[in-house]
C-alpha cells in the first residue's frame, strides 16, 4: 500500500546563484562542482524537514533540467540541436526560452544509471522517505525526433519511444528495489492531447492521430509503472503544461482525456496542475478511480504572489465534490526549476509557498 502524503511537491527547487555560476564556469572541475551540489542539497533537505514535509528530493540540483538524467546517461542525443517551441507567460507576448532536449542522431545506448549520481547521496543524507523523479518516455518522441535525421536510425516516433521505455523500465525497477519509496514520472506530453492547437500539431508534424498517440503513450507509461511496482513503493505521475522560466506552452482542462487517462494510468497518485484558469475545472476528477490520490497543484510555482490559505481550503473543498477528501492532497502545480535557470521567483518566495502547502495540508487533514 502506498503512503498518503498530504503535503507534496513536484521535486525541483531553485538553484542558488553559486551553483549556477559554477556550472557556467569552465575552470570549475567535476569534483568541485560535486562539492557545491552536495552542500546545497544538504541545505534543501534540511529546509524540507524544517517546513514539515515527509518525503524528500534533492531538488534536482544535479540536473540541467528535469530530463537531463536521461539525456546525460544515454548516448545518441545531439544537445546542440533541438526542436523550437513557442512559450507563453500569462498575457505576455510569445517568448523563446532555453531549449531542454536534443535531437536523437544515433541509436540510443545507455552508458550509466539514470539517477546513479543522485541516489547514493540521498540514501545517506535524506531525513525521510526519498522521492525520485524521472521524465516520461513519452516526452522524447515529440521533441527529440527530427525528420531526415532521427528516422535514419529509428523508423518512426513509436520506435524511438519503445527504445526509451526499455531503458527506463530497467532503471525504475532498480530504484524500486533499492529503497526508493516514491517514484514520480513527469509527463508534460499529455497536455498536447488537451490543447486543440497541439492536437493539430501532432497530426501535422508527427503524422499520427492524437487519440492513437494517446493510447500508445498510456501503454508506454504503464510499462514503466509496472516495473516500479513493489510493496511499499508509491508510484505517481505529474501532468504538466510546460514550465520554463515561468512560461508555459499548453492550455486546456482535463475534460478531453480524463476518462481514458485517469482510468488507464496504473499509478497511486496523480499530481495535477490547478493553479489557474488554463487547467479548467475540477469536474473531470469524477473519472479518477476510487482509492487513488489526486494531488491538487493549487499553488503556483511560476508567480511570486503568495496564495491565500483560505482560498486554498475553499478550492480543496470544491474538489472534494468529485474526489473524497481522504483521497486528496496538496502541492505546487509544478516544480520551481524544471530547467536549472528556474522560474522567476526568489528562494524566499519558493519556501513561503512550500510552507503554505504544509500549513494548509495540516489544517485540512489534521
């Protein structure tokens, strides 16, 4: 049986200036960088404990972005090339922000464990249950497959997808067997199926019907979740609409995919974005099977404004019309730094929001 954490977070935290500067400084060697990472990971672990969390991450401080564990551990990605994407931020004009993954140019070959550089330190230093985050295999066919390049080694997006699934299954099974009690897959790609403009992009650019791609994506993620299954291990998925320097790229409620998505994904917890109107209403939550937990991402990791505790309590009450209160939990809608540059908040604002998550959870479920 999985553990029910009422106060949760998606996993990534803002990188301190010292760490960002060290990453950009070619005179800083690997050992020096590791020492800086260690020091700041100890600091964020202590802060999570101080705030009252019961599950801990290293803030993804060793990563360039939420996907880099895979792209750094697997040969075949050309990080100098990438598919461009238009990002948005509220009412601001469209903006270009840092790209986060490269193009597959050769047959993928794993050269080290995906989280092998992270887990030993966490096992030694985490004050409680460890959460490890990994990107969904479904992330890569949409952003790392380039016609005329990738199709020389993988005949289509599906072939690339299942090669990545095989890599992830093996690593997730090892994590589950190695004492990691909470495994979360981060899956931004499902937002494509909720947003009409991205559904059309799938047809036009990937040359596949969105509903067929959705079915295959669900099979791929479930294959990874099956590999993680072990008594006492919590398995979760985080569904995201894009998170890069406080920008986003997709919008739309869960309505279009809710019944199939919630009814099919073999997880214990759904971490869902519900921080603004882009996420739609709570009504699609009626399709969440009994006994599964919905982690309501009501606190924005993008905006500096601190939410009202009373408003959070009211929104949790509204969601409980569709999912019993005992099957709800609370978190920010996404990580604070899906890319190492981080969202446009200060660390103090980040910790204030996380403190609010814990305090509200205690108020609602104590």
